[in-house]
């Protein structure tokens, strides 16, 4: 029958997945059932009218069928009128949804903006939502952590390529300089020396210096002797100068070998000098000032400046090369996200911090723009053609609307039967 086809035409046109396919199938089944029920009532009415005298209950059956047919047709008209003109006839106040599509879009946008995105609604909802715990459980699945890392890694190359190198290079250089300038030099040097002393590394440096000095003297004995001879008085015989210079060189070499002993006085003096330097770096203002001067000179050195400027290029190349030919960064991201899951589960303070971030983001981004979001939703609905709006709404609510038709048919029949029964009883 025409009324059955009109009541749901087009509902299955926008299926986008298994859920929509299931809804469309259920809608068609319920529409067929409601239409078949009307046909059954029509057939019952015709039979009951034709054989009214065949049985005493036939008038009752006819009254039931007639009222059911009226009720079912009335509800079919009402349901169909929501979405289109019944039987294609432009009856006034029908095709309500297509005619009011823009108004529906505005109402939907305003409803969402004022009833779902208002601070009074969001605040208690966010307190009970516990975004951090949900995020932790989601990241606890290794596949989710790996997938998130893969997506982040996929965004990095185009993002880095889109950046202008020079401003980023200058920004990193300035940030590194500010950080270096903000680090007190003397305490840092004192800590480094303490670490070297604790591990005996300062004595290793002392030994390296002894070896270097001995090698230098060995390699330059002739030049040293010649210098000594040139500085000697003219009246001293050359053979005495040569013997004296040889003794001096041999004596220095012997002294350097003796200083390798752990109990040599000069070695102990070096230890005391290092300890004194550590103490002066920690407590003496003059020494601390000299350390700051040395730090400033190091920072201002052209080689250091050039290195700081090259940081961005080095980091960018390393990241892009790794993402292009390996998965180290992606694996590191996945491991970090998986580790974050465990921390979110164990650390209540971290969960509170993440929940605070989520709340602030929503309140600073969503709430101030909720009217804009509402207008966006309204614009989307207005951009749909009428057939699309009808199909979407029928897909969501068509099955329930068919129950209205079925209930109207059965309730109408029962009311007609009751009226007929009362009429006969009173007659």
C-alpha cells in the first residue's frame, strides 16, 4: 500500500556502518509489520461486514477492525506528516521536518550549547568523569599506546618541515643561553671537583699531567740543553754547561718519576690544593666571581655560540632521520605512554594534575566557544538537504515511530470494541 511505502522511504540511504545497517533493517521490519497489521484490520473489517449475520461476534469484530483501521491510518498520517507529504499530497502542516530544517538546526545547536556545554553542567560531570583514570586504562592496552605513538610520530615530520628554521634556532639558542647564564658557575664547578675527588679522578689527571710533562722533556732534551747553554755566563766552559744542563734535565725527569708515588709531598700538596679550591668555590665570593667571569667568557666564545645555533638543525635531522628509517622514537613514545599508564594508576597526585588540565582545557576552550560550537552544529544541519535530514532522523527514530502506528491500530481497535460493547449494552 502507498501509505506503507511513504512512511519510511529513504531511511536506509545513509548507512555508514554495521550499527546503521542494523537500525535500517529493524526499521524496515517494523514498518512492514505496521503496514501488514493495517491490511489485516482491513481484511477483518471486510469479512466481518460481509458475514455480519454469520455469528453474533461478527459485529464486535467489525467494530474492532473499523476503529483499528481508523486509528492506524490516523497514526500513519501523523508519523508520515513529520517527514513528508502523505501520498505526495501537500496537505497543510505536513512534511514538518523538511520545512523546518533550519529551525531544527538552530534549536539543536542552542540545546547542546546551553544544556550540555554550560559550566554548571560540565563542572560536576568532569569531577565524576576522572579523565586521568580513563586515560590510564586506555593507555594500559599496549595496542592503544602503540597506536597513539604511531599517530604522534606520523604528525612530527610534516610539523617539523612546516616550521621556519631560523626563528626556532634563535629561540633554542636564547633559551640555552638563559639557562646557562642562570646556573651559578662556582657551585657547579665545586660539585664537579667533588665528584672527581670522590672517584680519585683528580689524581688520574695529575698522573696524566706527569706523563705529558715527562714525554715533553724527553722529546725536547736537546732544545732544553741548548737554551740552558745560551743562558749561561760566557766565561763558563761549554763542557760544564753541557754537563750542568744534562744534570738539570735528568733531575727534572727523576723528580717527575718520584711524584708518581702516592705519598710524594707534592702529590699531597696537589690534593690539598684541590680541596682548597673546592672550599673557595663554595664559600669565597672573590673565587665565585672569577668563576662567573670564566663562565661568561666560555659562553661568549664563537665556537660555543655556533654550537648553540646548530642545536636545532642537529635535533631536527636526528628526529627526521630516525622517523624515516627506523622506529626508535616511535618505540620510545610507546614505552613512555605505557609507563604513563602505570603512573596514572599508582600516583593520585598525577591523576589530580591531569584531571585539572582536562578541566582547564574544557573551561578555557569549550565553554567560551560553546555558542560557536552550537552555531557550527546548526550550520551542519542547515547544509544538509531535506532528504538527508529526513533519512538521518528516520534511521534513528523510525523503528520507534512504527510502534506508534502499531499501538494506534491496536488501541483504536480496543476503543472501538469498547464503544460498540457499551452501545449494545445500553441499547
